[in-house]
């Protein structure tokens, strides 16, 4: 096996195209959600194109085998005033930026900036366009039983306990709005009375069921008023009722969790759950899942939700575009983060320039050798202030620098309101004034400013603590990833693609050293390297000293990775340096129309669409590839190995600016 340097890659190659809104995006990719059947009264959410994201599965903390505890599935709850805000799900209109996107991305990161410099194979690279359409990138979750998740059944489990379908239509839009305002404590009413027109016992029963099922936390009673029948809705258990679905309305024989497969387009997992929770009028934290999935892709994954019926979930298929829910079942337990075995990817690289022989060599290498298990570019942010710099400042206990790095003006691609907020902060250092510039206050900047307003400029630690824990730890994990990328590049540079004495391997979850006399018992695929922390050991060769030198240069003590604040103490973890994908297959297809889909999705198959038929020759050629990866690995790094190209947005925008004009 040979390994090659990143340097020397031809700048004529490569095209990770990020999509411009004016580039003639096909209608399927600009659909808006419809609301006619669901009557969502506030916070209606339109799907959006994310022209920055080139990520795939978004891994959680980098701990592949870790001594520390895993992340929580729910985020810290925000204050009541924030409950009423838009939470970043809808775009805010902004004036045109003076700089072009390509100009702004000149300030972004390249792969070399975050330690991504090596390749494992010696084949000649070629160009191809990744994610020209988000439908060219499809992710199917692999569950803990090894089964790949597919949406292939929209039927609802038969359950005599379910109310009739009339519950979805019996209430008027005005009545639903009043009930939602009552449910969410958005007015001073203590109850809402709904007159029963055409009074029958059956009609009253349906109204009772509709209110209780569509507006968790509300109870109902029937009252006579001046000879007319009214159904009166009221709060039974105060504000906690919304977070905890009503216990007595759920059949004891039925599992408490409805599991379902979620098919989504161009939406990340948390945004999707926020949309579902708004339509269902419940808190997002009653949902659970095994892993978060990328936005700019089609993804299929399993979700579980507490005490929401399959009937209600299936009704959302009539209300939402670019979402589809199915494969319903009732289970006793929720899902847990990290329980998945991995993800299966179907990826189309369009307009490839490689010959059939080049493609064959590249894909055979991917199948037989694999790729360097680098943390991908999305781990480090897209602006001129990388997330690892914030993580390093946290570990250094340099809280003024943490505040400055998050809030200071920076070059790069950002929303207009964020630019104005940063300018206000730089000018006044007044958190309240800067916060007023943000229409969306649930972003990290808004949360930090709110914390500074609450705790004052002399208590940055508490102010920073308002940010949800997972978001805070993201910065530290980014720094760990930055160190790991640099160290694995040095390991491969110094020792190549073979195990050597002093390397680390895992026996179960226990790291052990490769000794001189058993080096032949291992392959490069067994070798792991540590993410820095207080509970890991380091290789017994010169890479150990390289770790020490890198951390020392960053004013950190490799022998004391415990932090004064427990949350920021790093236990460390181990990560394989080479990943060999499973279930690898590929084909090269010819096509003429760049807008046509080149394979069927689960929804296409449900709708009975025939698979695309390809001609033997065409104006363009595409490489369609399938492969499976374990959790916390990056498909873009596998694709990088095939194409031999820099996957950073900065590099791609500099190489490909014509489609931005």
C-alpha cells in the first residue's frame, strides 16, 4: 500500500458544488410546506436550501470508545420568553451582501488547516460534483440489529383505542388557534369554550377526543349554558402538562413509545424534530433517536416519540412536504443516542472526468484499503473563526477569549443579522444592545449574549453555561478532532500504512501496545490513536512526543487534562486511523439532463415510480456509489479518497465560481 500527500493535487480537479438559489434549482428541491390541513397557527416553517453544508451523518462527541459518559438526547430548556421566539427554523430575509459567496469563503478553512493532508492510495484523482442536488446524497441508518432503515410501509397499526379520523377535522381553524394559545399559556384565558353545533353524544365525544389528543395538557368537560351545550377546555396540571403527555389516556397494553421511520429531505434531524413537535404541539424532548443526520441530503432514520399515536403521526404526511413518516410500531422503550451500527450511503458524483480504469482503481482501493478516518471539514465550522479555536480557549480557561471568539466580527459567509449583531457588540460591548439585532435568539451568539445580560461581563463562565451542554462540548470535541487529524497525518507520514511497535490497538475496549514480536498479527486497520484526555494512553513511539509538543504549543498540559469545570474535563477516546467501508458497490452511468434523478428513493418506490433507465452514451457521466460506514465517520472523507481532492468549501468555491454568478 502506498500513501500520498495532499500537496500537488491539480487545482483543475474537484467540484463539491454548493448550490446557489439562482441556479435553476429543480422544483422538487424548492417545495414549500403546505398548511391547509394542519392549521399550524404560529411559527410555520418553510424548507430551506443550505448552500453551505457538505456534511453527512453529523457525529456526536468523538468518543468511539470512551471512558466518559455519552451525550444526552435532550437539550437544556430555555427560558419562557424564548419559547415564543422563532428558533432558527425559518430564514430571515436579509439584504444582499456586498461580497460574493466565493469572496467570503476565501476566509474559510482548507483541509490542511485542520490536519487533513494524506491519502492512502496511489491512483490518479479525477473531478466530480458532489451534492449538485441534495437528492444525490442519501443516508439510511443502520440499526443496532444491523438492519438498514427503509421507509416502505405507510399503514397504521390497527388499534381499537384510537379515536376516529374525525378528530382532525371537527375543530375549526379559529378554535384550534384559541386552544393552542390556551395550551401554550399565550393569553390570560383559563379556559376555552367550544359550542357544540348539531349536538349529539357522538359529536361531543369526538370534540373531547380532538382536544385531548391534539392539545396535550388540556382536559375537557361538558357544560350547559343558556340551553346550549359547550365543551370547555382547561389546564389540568399547569405548565408541566405540555412536557409530559397525559398518562391516563394511554392504553396500558400498548408500548409507551411509537417508533417510526422518518424520511426527510434537506433538513437536519433536530430541525425536523422541531417541525414535528410544533405540528403535534408537544415538546421536542419527548422524541428520541440514535443519531443525527445531515441537512443537505435525503436521510432515512428511526425515531421514537412518547405517547403519540401512529394515527396522529401518519396524519402529518398530509401536512408536510419533504417529510414522510411510516413503518409505525409501539415499543416499551425509547431510542438512545449511539445505539446505531452506522449508516449506509448512496452517493452520486456527477459530471465525472475519470476514465473507467481510473474509477475502477479508485473504487477498488476504497473497498480493499479504505480511507483515513479524518474528522471532516464540517467539524470545524465555515467562518474565519474555527470551532477548535473556541475549544482550545475553553480548555485554557481563557474565558474572555472564548467570548471574543464567539462574538467578534469575522470574515466569512454569515447571515446579515449576525453581521449586524457582531458589529454592535464590537462597537458597544453591550450584550443587550447586540441581542436586539438578532431576530433569532436561539443561535449560540444569542444565547451567550442573553447569558451576559443576565450574569454580567464578569461572569462569562455562567453566561456561557446558558448555551445547551451539547453545543458547548462541541467546541471542545472540535479541538480534540483538530489534534487527532494532525497527529494521524504525522503518524502516516512517519510510519506509513503498516503497524509498527508502539502503535495502539484495542482488545475489547482496552488499549494495548503492539510489541515487536507480535507486529505481524495486526494490520493498519487495527491501529487506533487517542483523542487527548486524562484517561487515555499515547503511542510508544515518537508520535507520543508529537502530541505533547502540540498541546504544549497550545498552552495545555497533556498530563493534566482535567478542567476546573467538570463538564470541560476531557477523558479522551480512541479512534481507528483507517476505515474500510462495507457493502461497497458502484456503477458509472451516462445521462444528458443534469436535473434528472439517477436513482429511486424510498418515496419513489412507495409511489411506484420505475427506476431510471440509462443510455449507453450521454453528454455526462456519473459515478453512483454505495457503501456502509460505522458511526462517527465521515462519508466526505471516503469521497475525498476516491476523487483525491480538497473537500473544503473554501477550495471548492475558489475552483468553481461560475455556478455562483
